[in-house]
C-alpha cells in the first residue's frame, strides 16, 4: 500500500483504503479498481492524496484506532464546530449564552468520553512505530486534522511517560486546539492566495478566541484550555499570541505544537501541497531546541515513521526501491527491496540500510521511470 498524490495515481491501481465523503458515508470501497473516471471523481470530491495498492506494493497498513471511533470523533468535532459557528452568527445575547451552555454540555461531554476511548486505544500501541499520514477530505480537513493531532500528541505523551490523567488532558486539549477557527471566516481559512495583513491577523487570533470560548467551562481542566491558547507559542518567543518562552509554555501545549506542525505540513490544503513525512520530520528535528522543546521533538522522532512501509524511494547510489521493513529505533535506516534492471530480466534484492552506512534515502518516488521494470512488476 502506498500513499500517492491523486495526479500520480495510475489507471488500474486498486484503492488501498475506504474513501468517505464529508458526511461519513462510503464514497468508494477499499479494493476498487481505479479507472480514469473514478480518479477524476476522487479529485472532484476533495481528495488530493489516497492510499493505493499497485505493482510496487500490496502490503497492509493497520489503522491505529478503530474506524468507527475515527468516524465518531470526526462527526462529533464537526457538530461542535458547526454549532459554534451557528451560535456565533446569532445577535441575541441571552440566546447566545443559552446555546453556548447547551453546546458545551452536550458536545464537550461527548468529546471527553471520546478522549478516554482514544487514550485507551492508543495506549495499547506503546511500543509501535506510528505511520499517521492519512487520507483527508478537504471539506472535513479541520476535524480530521484535530483527530490526527490528538493521536500524534498521545503517541508523544506515551513515549514521554505521561500518566493517564495527563494523557486525557492532552487528548481533549488536542481535539479542541483549533476550536478558535470556528470564529474565523471560512473564506479566510481556505483562501488559496496570499493572505492580506488583516486576514493574517485574524488567523493569529484563533488561539485566543478558542481559549475565551473554553475558559469558563468547568468540564475542562486548565491544562486542556492552555493547549487551545498556547499551541502556536514557540520556546524561543517567536510564537503567538503572547510570544511566551521556554517553561512559560505549558508542557502539554508544547507537545501539541509539534503534532500540529507535523500534521499540517504533511496534509494537502487548497493553498499548498503536502510535504513528505521525512521532510516534515527533518524540519521538526532542525527546529528542536529553537521552536520546539528538544525532549518532545526527540520523543516524536522516535515514534513516527518518516518512510512508511510501501513507500517508493530513491537512494543516494541512484537505485530505486520499496520500503519493506522499519528498523525499530532507527526509522531513517529501513530495509528496502531494491529494484534493478539487468540485461534480460529484473532483479529484486533486499538491503538493510543499517548495514549499508554509505547509502542514504534521497527522497520519495511515485513512479519507476523504466518501462520494462514497470511491465515486469505488473506481470510477475
């Protein structure tokens, strides 16, 4: 299974995972053979990248949480944001207060319960390396992003040895970290062109708006509220809204800051294309100690896979291969099935980068340029 941009998907590939529309209904089922009209339908439905099975890789990638829990979380987040947006458009102050209390009691109760389920599910994967690059529908991006950030945050929290209460606070805070976006006009959040100074100022207000909305809620701890307020702070003081430094930033917010940046970088948006997992991880490693807490960044890098199994990569010696197995504790040095064109046939050899110190991965490939190799793999 490979994660491939929709413009690189070839006719004849098979869909690797179910695709859901913005209402949680199955749009296309896993295993569907893709033709040109289906590929265009996927594109028009707001998917920029999908999982496929093809001649290069047919391995399975296990979901870190149950699909039904994922759908329940996304739908609850969607209902919460939609209700807040509707409430915010009301001009009746008394009605506003009533609606706010009702929304917070109903939806935050549900999200608290979901957080406990997420913590329980992900705690079972304590020693597992995580591949969390996932299919996102542009209509549901905000909610799917919030879920991905909560999962990544929990993975980091578990690696750091946080206790159950800390993990619960981390999870609910991560789920709600972008709640302030409910107060930002959609045309600004999804704008394809460059933001004006005023639009950028409004975007930067979302942590404060989110905190103001949550601050009086007795169901949430101060730690969870701090995540909404501080997830864009950076330890060198270059973040916002207050330019906090070092230990003045809540530890849980520092965790969410790393998860938030990684998922945002590896997700397609109308105004930018996603970066590969290894590029995002390299950025976080490079910013450790400056933007991000060093220990948190190190814990993240230990648990998140830069090159998921099934990824087609180009090596520094010019060869191309498929990631076959991840070496635990050395995710940048996986085992790779190298594909070689010989005089009359194609050879496939497994190499272990732990035993090949002079070879490094240069980048991700989406296609093998040699037609004879393509033909061999398709018909082997």
